[in-house]
């Protein structure tokens, strides 16, 4: 029914009254699916009722009730509306469709209505009509949008990215592939969080990564096939460049930059050869320009443009070139290395040439500006070889091999780009080697004995990276690596940091410090050439891969180099909603779908994990394990869920190994001691894979229903639907005895759990449905704080620091948190600092920090958070004035060194916390 709200205002300070007793005459019962009431203004007056199969108008005509109802052509579920005027409204349904509803009016009477589909958008949570045909579509399940209505369609004017709701996520850290040391406290620097975001048609994979942004200054030209770029000075009178030489496949072009930013292309410039591709060009000794092309080396006087030229005697092409301004190293047809001396009298002479029959063809060559100690060598040249996959350090005068290192035994691990540069002050130079398979291998270079040490490896993609050194001042350089995932590599606090760069399509770059664009860089993409500035701080960047289905579960395999995702697709057919689940294998780099495994009709994916299990021959192999459930109204007496084990073949296709029908839905999965742990509706069960079948070996009955599990060693933390956390221990049977699952500890409290994770020895992190995060030490609550949202957990490795990162947390509201344990020397200091900041910094709405973050649920409410530090609040310390900072530092006591902390020490601590993200 429909009730009318009648309000009677009060008098003489009395409050008014309202009641809902008056019923609006509808002549018949409303449709069960009625969801929205739309008021209709003058001249027709009345209201519209939106239902799943009809739209009904209720009004009055000469004091007679008027009811006009018409069925929809296709059933739908309306979720939002916005008014255009008194006779037109915009409607949005649950499937992302946008409609225009128009009342048909005769005089002041409603004769009917017309509903037209005008386009497809994200599933709307709210609609706002902005005027001039513009509509804001606010979406919680997808990206919010501003669209412009056209006659028969809509155009998307602007998109506001949204990663909510996060249904599941995983950590993809390509940098840890080679098992080398990490570059910061909790990731290699190439880590990204890949989330399953959105719902149904708005479902997507989102790659969330902390990286360096680019601020575009302008587009120079639209062109493709740019192979390399070089910044040049037309005169030695200035240290700033003003020429940009752009090399293409079959030509070179030169652009001259004026001080006011005006750019002119030069038909001829300084005697440079522009009719062919340029391999190398730079300013060298004695006011000369160096240009290396495929067939010659040219040394050009800047003033009189006199040219000294050298060509290979065999008429073979030059395939690679590198110079330090005095010596030029060349690869001739990949079979011979030649070193040319660029003498002070502007003459080119051959210093040495040599072939390397034992090493194979030359893949790349590099002549660094960094010189070894004179007692060791007058200079070096570094060469990478094809057949031997070796990198060799050569004496530049004799081309004799001084040091050699094999990059890999793998034939595809060929070094393709080399750079030796100084990244860290007061540290040895770093040698970067880009390998053809996408790895970047680094070494520490000893200038005394020319040795290479401290090998590390990181993966930037599937293809080689190309390096370009960017000056950072005081003899220090940053390195820009162009590849599938462009990265800026720089030194910070004694470590090498790899940061993502927003220039995703960059093919080559070069530093371009000119008067109009100081400290800029030139960036070429497959479509254009731009001038940009590099941000000085890292920010969060999100890339999106639309899936068109809810990505409910996600698992990541480093061996297969792919994601396994469980998806749910919803479609509307003939008025009926059809739900279908799949398991998909998706490539880690390009997010391309590799294969799909269809689940049964009315079967939903509940959990997905990657696991190491034994096959028929006893060999440990990688598998994807999937837990499912069946829709309640479709289940049989024998099967309410399944466990499936899938293998990935060599050609990256999915193959079913075994399946097991269950009498309950499988809510969560894990691995303990090589066995599968399944959280069913009322029990936790251990299954072992023997041959091609699963066998139950142990079980544990929970208080109500397990929601999530976390496994460390043989301990299984179980998050219960209503009864918080219990810890059970798995013991493998001996001497013919059965395997056992025994409860070792429990938290006796009523907590509506949503997720659980191990974060340290005997320490468990739990979230509950009342938006509170708890940290437990076994059964004793150690700390409590309100955070907000329902959480998913992932636990990466970490090491000791001011704080020790232990887990990433994702919420259905789209937030991602980093949870860390505070190192003991800093606990009291940070809690005192937090209390001081909370007293002096005003929050949004002037809500007191303690009450905002205090633990609260339906049973009890605390006055303040217990042993929790809010990193966001603490980081506001850096935004305060120096006088406020000094006030905040009062009473902090002693620091980690046992002495009273001062302002600079606190700044350093807080700056370190900020750098974590």
C-alpha cells in the first residue's frame, strides 16, 4: 500500500506532529517489486510508482482518484531516478541501463507514459541532472560518470575511477621472482595490489600501484615509429639544451626550442645527417656534435659545421653505439667491437677493434662516464653477448676481458641494454642489465678491482627494458626504464627503489633540460611525442581491466605467471535473471584471458587458491583449487557445493584434475602440510589428494559457521560467523592413527567475523561486520580500533623498521589499508605523539579523534582506541607549522636510542612512515 505523511506544525514552541495513517487509494495491491515513488509537480500533480514489471501513475482529476498503470516491455529493477522537469525523468536500473521516462499529458490530465532506453552506464547508486543534457551517474559498483544525453544515445563526458567494492585481492610482486633481497620493508618496489572490484557488468580487475606521476607540458608532434631521441646544445655558451633530435626508422628530425617555448622544426641543422636513422648523438669535447648512424660516425664542429667522418671499412652496418664524450664504442654488424678516440683536435681515430669468437655476437655495448681508478685501467667498455648470455667488462684500450658474468643459463636471457651509473651517494656505482625476457639484473660495481657483486633481479615485464640516465644533481642519476611497465629507478635512504611511472605507453625518453622547460624530459609513445615533468613524490595509480563480471575471488601464480579468477556473470533473459560462474586464467602482464572453465548451472564460485599439491607420481606441482556452492533453491539432497582441482598445462590451458561433491557450500580454502583445508558451512575439513581423488582425513566442528581461515604452519585460525576466532591445530596421524584437528585456543566473545589473518607469532588480526579491526595475541585482545568497512586480508613479508608492515586490507567501501606492527622502541613514542596531535589538529566535522576511532559494537563502547596508532593522523604532523610540531613533540620521552627525542628525529620517523605508501 501507499501511505501519505501528514504533518501538523506545532505552536508556541511546541514540536509538530506527523502520522502515516492516511492510505492512498490504489484500487488494487501494489506490485511486490515496487521500489520507488516519484512526486509529480504541477500541472498534473500526483506520483509515479516504479515496479519491476510496471509503472503506475496515481493522481486526482476533479477530486476523483486517477490510476494509470502500464506494463513494461521488459521487466527490470529500477535503482535510481532524477527529475529533468515536471514531465520527464531519468531512470536507472540494476543492469546499468539509463532510461528517459516521459509523461503523456492531455491538458492537465495524464494520458500515459513513454519509457525509452537511452544508453548503458555503470550501475547507478544515484542520479543528478546537471542541466543541458548532462547527467551525473554516481556508482558504488563501478566508475561514476558524467554523461551527455543525445537524441538516441549518450556520450561519456568524464569518468571518476572507483575501486569499490573490493571483493577480493592479491599481491603481485614481480620483483621477488629471482629470490633476491627486497628494496623496501614489504615489497620489491614492483609490487602491485590487484583487486577484484565492482559488481556484475561493472566488474573489473584493478591494478593499484604506488608510483611516480608525469605532468605533461605539451605535445610536440603526432608521429609513430620513433626509435630514439637525443637532447643537444647548439652552442657551448649555455649549459641548457635547445635542440631535440628525434630518430625514426628511416630518417631523423631536429626541433629547436626558443626561450619562450616556441618550437621550430629545422630542415637542416649543424651539418647533422637527417636522411637516415640516428643511433647516437650528443655534445662531445671541444664544441663538437657527435652523430652515429647505421653507416658512419660524424664529428661536427658547432661553429663552422666542419665534419670529420668515419665509416666501417667492410661496409657493414653499425648496430650499437655508446660514448662517454672522449671514447666511442661501436658494434659492427654484431660481430666486431670498435673503439674510436675522439681527440682534442677533432679527429677520429681507431683505438682498438676486436672480435669475440668464444663469446658470440655482440648484443649491446656501453661506454660509461664512470671511470675506474687509474691504477687499474684508463677506462672500461661493457659488452653484452648473444650466445653466451654474458656481460663482460673490457679494458677500453685493449678490449681484453677483465671481468665476465653469465646472466643466465637460459637462452632467452640475453642482455639487451646496459647502463652503469651512480644512483646512491657514497655507494659504489650500479650496473643495470636489461634481459630479453623482461628481467632487470643489477650489480654493485667496484671501481678498484672492476668486480661485480650483490646481484639482484627484478621483473618489469615480458620484454626487454631500455635504460636512460636522468641527471638528479651532484653527480647522481635516476634511471628511466621503458618497457611494458615503465619504471623510474632511483636511490632513497641507501636503497634502490623501483617506482611505477604513469607514462604507460612510453617507448623511449631522454632528459631535456631547456630554458622553456627546465628539468623536463621528452617522452615518445606509439602515437606522439610529448614534453613532461617528473613528479618528485610517489602517488597511487590505478589501472583498470574491464571484465564485465563480478571478480569474486582471485589468486596469483608466479610459476604460471597468471591470475586465476572466479567470476559471476548476471544477465537478464526474457524477464528472468540468469546467474553463471566461471573460473578464468588471465595473463599477469597484459591481463589477457588465456582460458575459461565453466561451472555448472546455478553454481557460484566461493573461494579460489593457488596450491602446491602432489600428483600421481609424488611430484609437487602447482594447482588451482576452487570451492563452490549452489543456489539454495536449486540444490539437491546430495550436493550443495564442490571442490575442484585444476591444472594449468604447458600451453597455459586449464585441465580438471579432480572434483568432489559436498553436502555443504565451501566458503574458504587453504593448504596445511600439503593437504587441502576446506571451510564448509558448519565444519572445517582436511582433504588429502591421493591419485585423482580427494579423501577426508580430519574435521572440526565450529560454533556456528566458518567465514574465513588463515593458516600458519600447522595452525589454522578460523573466523566464525558469530563467535569470533578459534585456533585449531592439525596433527598428522602416526603409527596407524588418524589425522587430528584439535582446538588449542578460542576467543570467547560474540563477534560477527568477516576475515582473519596471521600477522606475527601467536598474533591474529580479525575484522568483524560491525566495522572494527582487532589484533589478538592468541585469546587475549591486544588492541582494538574502529576502521570501517568489511575487510579482506593479504599478508606479505616484511622486516624490522619503525613499523613492521604485516598485511594489506581491502574493504567493500574501496579503501586499501596497510596494517603494521610497531617496533617495541617506538610504541610509546608513537602513541604519545598520536595523543598530542589529536589534541591540536581539528578533524572533519570537529569529531574528537578518540571517539571517532574508539572501539564500539552492539555490546560495548570504549572511550578511545586501545593500543592502535592511526597512521593517517600521525602523518598530519608534517603538514603543521614548525611551532605546532615543537609543541606536539613535548612529553614524548625517550626514543629508540634511549635519548630524549627532538623535532628532527620525529620528522624523520613520520617521513619514513609516509614513504611506506
